[in-house]
């Protein structure tokens, strides 16, 4: 599978663009080291004002401890989120294996992301979800995040097995649960919100590298401008 790299941005105009070989295009297109001859189908990327994300979509092996022992390649995303605004943002990029606990696990797989389908596109996404109708939690469920002050940059990685398998939180959350078999394209998304969460942090183990503090934040569904997505790329056959 070709490596597809794109830069998603959100500016003061409210239009999201993708930088392709130095040109700003409205909408989205696939990229590789030089650009591919054929671009990927147009998508609907969104984002937070004052934030850019560069994502490289490819295939490879997981790097989280213990995961590589399976010897199974999958979908890999290497991404960089940069806060170009004048206030802090919160990147919801440390996704527990399951949602619902009011206590964030001290050991988190930094590559874990949810896997589901949206409008015929496989989505590998680091985000939260709204509670299902009629569900009330005694204490707000927590997910992991990083706080980015103005000018700061955060690098991350996501992995999803191949063939794709549906991976969403339990029935107490509203999440897409439709079939994902037969899809031919995919994209990566990450939830980025404005502001500063409640003070308090924990260090997530798992990467084997020095990791900035991971902040427990309440699980929420992305708002209208809180989901930053890469362009759509073709799935490997």
C-alpha cells in the first residue's frame, strides 16, 4: 500500500484544506512521497480552528509492547498535531481499550484507536462518544489526552489490525456499529477540543519512550469542529 501523507488545517475562513505539493486545495486528496498519479476520493475532513495535523497512512506492524509478538501487520498512522492558535487545546489521543471507567488506566496502549465505518469509509479514530439514550453514569467515564499550549507539537501513532475489525465502546455509548466488510477506503481522525481540562495527570506506560503527561478527561462526543480528519486513502486489497 502506498504511503499517503496530508496536512489538514483549519483557518479563520472556516474552510479545511489539504496541502498538496505546496498548493492549498479545498477538500482533500491522497498524497505520497511524491504525489500519487491518482488522488483518493474526496472526503469531509473537519478540524479545530488554529490546529493542523499531518498524517501518514500506511501499513506496518504495531510498536506497543507485546503487540508485535502477534506478527500481524495492519493499518498504521503516524501523525503530528500542531497548535497554531493563541490558546491551549486538548488532544484526545490516549484511548482506553474500553470506555466506562471513571479512573483512567495507568497503562494505555498509545496506538489504540476505535475502528468503525462512516458513510462507506473505514475510520480509525481517537475520540470519545456520547452516552447511549437512557444511560447515566455515577461518575463521568475518563479517556486520556494531551494538552497542547500555543505553538506546541504532538506526535502520535495509531494501529488497526487487518482485515479490519469493528472496535467501538460498549452499548452504554452511542457509536457506529454497522458492518465494515467490503470497504475500500479509510481515514484517520483525532478529537481536538479547546480549553484546559481539570488539573491532574498520570503518565501512560507502553511506548517505551519518554512520554509527556497524559491527562484524564471526561469522555465526550466530538463537537461540530472538534474532529480533525485526514483525507481518505485506499485500503490495501
